[in-house]
C-alpha cells in the first residue's frame, strides 16, 4: 500500500494561538469547545488567522457481499436507489450540504447496478459489490489498492478546487457489518459489543447478524495485519474513505468525521499513519451501539449527539457550523484591548 507522509502539526504556534484566544473579549475558556476547535484548526493550518475554504463532502456508495447472508433487513437495491436520489437532490445529505455550502460529490465505487450515463454520479466502480466475506476475502489486493487510489484522487480534486476541509459519507446496505469487524480487530473489544442494529433489526435480527459475523471471523485465515483486515472484511466505499482521509491529512486538510462507519475508517487509517488523528474533528456520536465505545477507545468526544443513524455523512456536515463558529471567533471577536474593555479574570 502507498506510504503516506503525514506531518504532525508543529505545536510551536500553539501557545501563540492560545494567547490570542485568551485575549479575546470574554472570560478565558468561556467558549469551551469552540476555543479547543480554534486551537486545533490554527495548529493544523499553522496560522493565527485560520480559514475554512470550499468545504467538500464526498459520499461513497458501494454494495457488500455479506448482505447476501441476511445481516440487514434492508434490500440491497436501496443502495442504487438512494444514490440516484442523492444526485437528484432529494436526500438528507442534500439538505445539509446545500444549507452549509458544501460541494457534494456522489461516487459509485462498487454499486451492484448498471447506472445510465449522465446521471450525475461520479463513476469509479471497481466491481458490482464486494465478495461475501463469510466465505472469502471481500476484495483482492488489486481492488483494495484501486479503492485507496480512488479516495486519493477524489481528495486531490477537492484540494485543487481550493478545499481545505473535507467530510466523508457512505452509502451501502450492510456496511455496519464490516465496520463492526474492523472495530473489534483494531480495538480488541469483543465483537458482540461492536455489533449493533445497523439499519433497524430488532434484537433477534441483531443476534443473527452477530452470529454471521462471528462465523466470518472464525473462518478468516489471514495474517491479522491491519491491511489484511481492511482488505478481507472491508467495503469499497470504506477503503476509499481510508485513502481519502490519509490523503487529506497528507495535504494538511481538516477532516470532519461522521458516525460509526467513518470513525472506523479513521481508526483504520490511523493504523498506517497515526498522525492523521491530529487532523480529525469528530462531528457526531451516532446511535449505532458500538460508536460510543469506539469514541471512548480513541479518547475523544463528538461535537454533537443528535441520535442520528442515517449515515451519508449527515452528522459531520451538521457539525460544520460549530467549526465555522470557532474560526469566526478567533478571527472576528475583538480583544479586550481592541474593544477598550478591562480583562475579565473569571465568569
């Protein structure tokens, strides 16, 4: 797999950023998480006046062979139907990307459907879905590399358009299943705790889902490395997201992280370059059972907890206004001296 060079942001600027934040016309620390965000973004950009430009949202769609084993109550056809809905502007993610000024890119990396030409979808199809990892590897090494490179090229396209903050979303029936296995392998948390209700199984269905995934793990004969786990159990959209995240951090971009699936993609990306975590902002804690456990394992809190379980990257995009507020705070709020106000020592 390609070697990504991700620099850890130079923290020499951090005290200067903190001093500027503390000099703003407010009690120190009174804007809480916004101050932490401003500090992180300023450190990433190595600037006392950080900026957000041309936000992009990359929505990756693909189907999963494991769906054939009954791990989701939703029919696989929903993947292609929703993909068309997104390019026609009718999805949840469309509302929020329009509201917050994101460029939306809907990408077919492996949907099991033959789309007509000129639908508005970006065609990067690797194959019509992955293989069923209950019986064999989800993808070959060549397909894994192709997915990584797709993610890289999409981020390069955003960056060339002036983007310095990117969010990612996913679409693919049954993709909480590979995410649960990734989580279990990478964190050591028992698979049973990582498996949730996905798109809506009742408890009986959740148990079946767990049993299928447990059998898949028992059938696995690979070397247990992060790269092999990613290839054997992953989805094309997930592996493409890993490549996109790694490339975004390599370019010094801010990465807005959505829910359970995208957090697992970030965790997987961190196995190849741990410095990627410095570029990530966790937008939303989703309703998927394992997500809180995953965030606790990483040692972070998400900005929002809106009880979403939609996917698509909706939680990340909905968190963008808070990120924007943090940047506006450090750039637009006057200092005590500038406002001719005596410094406030405490609330």
